[in-house]
C-alpha cells in the first residue's frame, strides 16, 4: 500500500497561508504551529504543511470533494471575495463548468498556489 501522508507547501507566511486555506475549507487547523510548520489536516489521511520560504514556486494541488463540501467552499470563496474559475489558465472566470468533472473550480492562494476542486 502507498498513500500520501502530507505535502509541504512553501508560503511567504506559513500561518497566513494555513489560516487562509483552513478558513476556505471550513477546517479547524487543530494542530499547533511548531515554529517551522503550519499544518492543515485536510482529511484523516492527508495534511498540507505550510512552511515559510522567501522563494515560493507555485504548486497545483487538486481535491475531489463531495457536493456538500463543494457548495460550502464555493460559498466561502464568494463571501470572502476570492476569485475562482473553471480553467487552470483562467482561475478567475467565475464559472464552475470544470473540464474533468460535473462541477469544479480553481482558485489561487495569495502565494500563487493553484488549488482545484472537483465534485
């Protein structure tokens, strides 16, 4: 068996990045920052670990979510004024007609990371 436990994601400010993502996903960070890493447990099996970096190379991370989670995250994106879109090269077109799923979207983190949701 092989499974992904966590992925490290660079951020200009790890706490801001972790708080932004946890807020959009409706997650309680629930884990303390240890001074180097700010983790966000996305599921029981997967954690995104933000760390401070002066050089941030944007990453693309995709998630499959159920309809309820999709609707909740979409609502938070809208209420917080975060741009989203249906295409990776146009993540601000305001559409959810994703090319690979019935509904889906892309949004960018403040550090430029591209997150993708597919319902």
